[in-house]
C-alpha cells in the first residue's frame, strides 16, 4: 500500500507538468471551447475514479466469528434492525485536521498554476 501511494503521489506532478502543454495544443487545434471540453472530459474520469475509492475493511478473526454465531442464534430480527444504512456521501473525512489542511493547500496550489 505505501508503494501504491508513493506511485500515485509521484504521478500527480508529472500529470500537472503535461497538462499545460496539452492545454496549449488543444487550444491551437480545437479552439478554447473545444480544448476546455476535452480537458473537462479528461478530468471527469478523475471524478469517477475518486468516487470508486472505498476504505479498507479489516478482516474478522475466527474467535469473533464464533462468538457472533453463538450470540446470533435467536436474534436474527434484532440484527436486521441494527444494521446502519449505507450513506451515499461520507463527509466524516473532514473531521481529520490533516486531511483538511492537505485539501486546502492542494486547492490553493492548483489555483496558483
């Protein structure tokens, strides 16, 4: 996982270095409207990839599975009521101060280029 994070973090500056010349070529070939449309389509793929990311779930141990089986023999109906609904958007990441600082600084960096 650290290697994957490192490669993805290294890919971002390379893509940003290529984005400016690509924008100039697209503007020359298709005009400013067509260039923005193509760049918007490329960046829309990033939104789709970001939407597909999900947090990792830790695997359950064998002991906890055995305990769950003993406890859940007669409480199937109670278990159905206890399951939380899946949220479409999860804003709990904004509680992490480091994430907020990184997001704000990355946004300012992108606006400065």
